[in-house]
């Protein structure tokens, strides 16, 4: 159990275009999803916390208008990178927390999206 | 604030043991441990919730010293499949960071035949 599907796994886009990344919890309800960005050989940097039915909470230094997050249902959160530039190229990963969970279970990560902006 | 992991890298031969440490400057509610293989997403290993708690399955175990705000991951009789980058993720006690993890910089573990 506890499967999170992230799509697409890889995307190449032109500079100035927008890209949408989907994160779905397949077999559980996720009231909270987290979006991370990871540079090669670096740690996971939290970008934002996505809560179902409310506005996302962004970490300091993350542009809200550039990284749009929508958590429309208990199983789906999306991250849209708007007006992408080469410096936005990175590995983006989501993770999901089960409803009512803080104990016992770890968080399940999606498989990640490799974004390349050319 | 990001927890500090040590060492940054470990090279082992199959069958050898390793310890990875994670230290936080904040009081913690829990510590998570994950392993990430190159190009893949992190995979959950275990979560520790209470001071002094120890957990383990198979040959991987961990401890959590709540007072010292430290956790250690123990890998015994290492296998080739243990290779990867290990991250600790800390969930601070109290505050408004409910469930939000901050990850350490990672420890690269390489196991050779």
C-alpha cells in the first residue's frame, strides 16, 4: 500500500513555457502533500506544503507566482512551473502524508520529475 | 534549520557495518530515515518517535536520543543493495511545522563486493 504516482517522469520544455507536474496518492487519502526540489548530489529542499482545499504554504525564497500549487482533492496535488527558465531545471519530487498521520508511517514519495528547460 | 549528517560518505565491503549519524539543533518530534538510489525517489526506511526509541528490521536499525536531538542509523552485514544516499528527515516538536520534514545533506554509502 501507500503508493504515490508522479507524472511526468521526464519533461523537456522551451524557455518561457509552463509545465504541470501531477502527484497522486493511489491507495490512500493525502490531506497534505509536500513538494521538493533536488539538485544533483544535493539534499531535498522543501519548496511548499500543499493542503487539500486551502492555499499552499511556501518556504522562504520560493516564488509563489512561479511555482503554482493546487491541491484540489484528497488524492491529487499539482505543481505548475510557470514561464520556465533554464535555472528551473531540476528534479522535482512530491511526498504525501496520510490523513490524520503523524506517527507510525513514513511519507511516501512520488517517483520524481526530471525537468529540463532549454 | 537543516540537520547535520555524518559522515558525508562511507565506502564498505560486503559484510561490513556502518553507522550514520543525524544531529539537530532543534527539539524533535520524530526522525525519519530514507534511502535514495541514483535517479530515483527516496524510499522510507523507518521512523522514530520517542526518546531512546530503537527500531529495526532485518539488518538495518536506528536509535533516537531525544535529549541529545540525535539519531543514528546502523547497517550491519552490509549488502550491495544497501548502496545509495541516506537522508534523515526531522520533524520538529511543537510549532506550526506539523509533519513538515527537513532533510539532512545526505550520506553516500557505497558497498563493494
